[in-house]
């Protein structure tokens, strides 16, 4: 699919499966300004070799990063943190604090005393298990579009059903979901 997009839209891009990043990404790949990672939830382990190679490439080339995933986290909120760490430094000031955790600990001073890291960092969020803290953080970095949202806000309808209309006039109809017995 991605190879087709590169060809169709004449993009200056290289498509690389995650299985090849260890051998190809470090030295054989030229600098790209944007790195798009599909199925980014596969990079939820900061200790993995693929994660480290991709993180190094993004950092070394100062690339912007776009992560795509239908399942951004599987086990813990640390899955989200690992993906964000691909382009965010753990200690960088991200302009937001885990307010629920700070409140539970009795404030900023107690947090720093216990954890010895900046309260406005990804490292601070890694200490929180509160869903509200993570929702607040992810609101800054995530664009979520469900099928229902796209149908409600971007589609049109005619006698054949709901569709998206492309700039060249083509229509792409949403398939009708019919349960099978």
C-alpha cells in the first residue's frame, strides 16, 4: 500500500518494513525530513534494537515523526511513552504535568522528592497510572479518527450510500457492514 502511494503521488520517500530497519536504516538510508511509522505500537519496547535504531535515525536527522496505529497501547501507558520517546526526549519540557498524580502525591515538591525528574516531562507521566493524566498528554499528540467520525463529518450520501469524494471527483463508498450468521 505505501509503495503504491509513493509511486502514485511521486513522493521522495522510501518504504521500509520494520524487519529491515536494523540493517538498512542506520547507514544505508539518506536523510528524510519526515518519518512515518505505520503500526507504531510494534515499537512499544524502548529496549528493543529496532526502537533504538529508529530513535537514533530520527534524532540524528532531526526528522519529524508521524506514528500511525489503531491500537496505540496494549498493556500499559508505558506503551504510549515508548512511542512518544521516538521523537520526544524523556526530560524535555512538554508543557504539561500529570496533574492527577501530582495531586495524589501532595504536590510538585513531593513528586520531585520521590521521583527526581521534571514534572513537565514525559518521565513524569511515566510515573502516573491515572487515565486522565494520559488522556491530557495524548490530546497534545494524537489525532483520533474513527470510521464513525469520518462518516459523520467528512462523508456525503447518495442513493448508493455514504462516500468520500476525492479532489478529482472520484467517490469512495463505505462498505456496508452486514453481520453474517
